[in-house]
């Protein structure tokens, strides 16, 4: 406190997000004039040190960007390299990739729902406090997360930073008998996932609306996970409008710029603020959910389009249920492929790949020379794309709190801003290739 109308608040670290960042608010006469999400993790230069590497290396190297969603980075890299060389992976190998991705969705979403997000709705500082009052719920979350981890471990070779994924497929594919333990584990996971949806649907959700453009992959035949076409849902005066564009045109639509207050690049979609992630995926693809899952979503209070960031916890719970059911279907129909991978010989080309990481659309682009050596690499992670929408949310919700006509303490503003950021489940470490809160009042 440096004056009656000026306050500067600093919180050493934001709990329950992945990575390190800060937020700042500038308040003049109870009006929020600026809100910034200040990511300060050091840049890790993955795009730079991928240059000069063989075309076979990006899947293993980019997996190290994140310990929570390494599969997303591996499969996006694979798709881009394969696209550069004109190779299409299909059949049982493609189905195994989708199964592997289901495991990552289950473990990542469950981590966020139970360990990071639910405490906000139930008045706890962390999951340890939640476990003291809701032990059975936390135990259910741990079981669900274990189911996801087990899928990644069996198909990927280990639960964190899998080692079995390669360009063209896998180093090794499992026999049907090796998937039986997964099927047995998933039988219990279905019940746990349904109960998770019912549990979070009972939380108290503040009114909120995000009017940013929504961006996600979409498929005509299934809810998009490991493949799809970039699709935009834009809110206009006459309702929602959607359009698509080819993944190879991604850079023409999503533009990255450096901002002074963040080590992560900010991105806009056709010059507009946009949001990718669970809300975007659900709003664009909810009609492709299986009928039973879609009915449960309606029972849980979700319309076909959801723009309330607080309800993102319900959307993630629905996606967990879908991933469990989809994993069971893929296991039931699995037939071992004749070979674990297609050969992807070295050679020139530029390739594009996009998948739906738990936190949203993840895009990779690689340019290869005649020897298959990476000459250029571009990686656009979801959290970097979401920063503008998060900052707008911070500004809007802080202003709404200040506009209630009562004195607002720094502690109240801090709790609000932390909660607003956690609604979007940011992965700061991915974005740098959270929360110090500074409040300036004048």
C-alpha cells in the first residue's frame, strides 16, 4: 500500500496451475483499464533446437515440452512429418493413436477437475483440504487418473513422456491380450466418470459468458481428438456462425505476436481474440457425442454450445466420460496391425499437423530438406492462443466485482483472478517454449 488510492499487490505464486506466471490489473477510480497475464517462465527454444534434427526426432523431442500432455506433442509432430512426406497412417495403427490420446485426455482432465479446479467451487485452498471433506470424491478422481495413465503406459511404454511413439506409427504394437487389463480397468472408470459428471454438475456456477471466437478441430464422423479440420465458431448479431479452413492454412488465420509483458507469444484468429480448448471443442462438436453422453451433458446443465468458462469443469468431465467410452470401443474392436508402423523415408517437404491437446488445438509445422533434416519448425500451443481471452476475462470479472459498490480488498481480487485463470486450465510451460498479481490503483 503506497497511498489511499494506489495499491500494488503481489502474490508469490499461483497454486493449482501448471507453470509460472503473473497477472496485473491497472485500476483507475474503480475502473479496470488493463489486465495482463504475464508469463515469465524462461523461453525454452524448442523450435530453434529442432532445426538440424532428423525428421524422425521431433516426436520424442517435443514430448518433453509437457509432462501432462506429451502425447499431444508427439502425435501433432508425427502428423506434420507424415504430411510433409505424403504418408497417411490408417487402420489399426490410427485407432491405437486415438486410444493413446484417450488415455491422455482421461488423466489430464481428471487432474484438472479434481486436483486443480474443484477446490475453487468447494471452498478449499487445495486438494488436501478437499480430501478431508470429500475423501470418496478424491479417491474416485485418483482411480480415474490411474485409468488414463495405464492406457498411456501400455501403449506408450511409460506413463510420462512415452517412448513407443514414432513417425509412421509405433515401435511396437500390443497383442489383444495386452489390452485386457485396460478393458477391465475401464469398466470401473465408466461408473467413476458418470459420477464425476453428476458431482461437478451440482457445483454453484457464477454467470459468465466468453464472446471470443472458438477454434477447434472437427470431424464429420466423430468427436475430434487426434485429427480433424480447424473450425471456427463465431458469435454474431444473428447467432453463431461457423467456418472451416485447411490445416495447411493455419498460419494465414492464426497470427502470433510478441508482447512486452510475456515470454509466450500471443495469438489472434483473423485478427480477433479467440479461445481454444474444452469449451471450443464441445461447442463445435457436441452433436457428435454418443447419445447417452450427450443426454448426460444436458442433464448436467450444458446446452449444445457452452460459453461459460466456470462450466468448463462440467465440459471436461463430459470429455472424460467420452474418452473412457471411446477407449472401450477401440479396445473391443482392436485387431493387431500387420506391422507397427509405415516407413517414412527422409526427403523434402513442408508438413502441417494439428491435434486436440486437452487444453486445445495444438499445431505443428516442419520444413524438411532432401535428407529429411528439419530446416524450420513452428509450434503453436493452446495456452499461447488463449492468453488474449484470459486477459479479457480477467478485466471483465474484476470490473464486475468492483462495480458492486462495496470496497474490494486485494485478497478478494487475487482469489477472483486466480479462479478466472484456472477456468481455462492454462499450461504455462507449454506456452513458453501463474499467479503473481499486481494491482495498480490510481
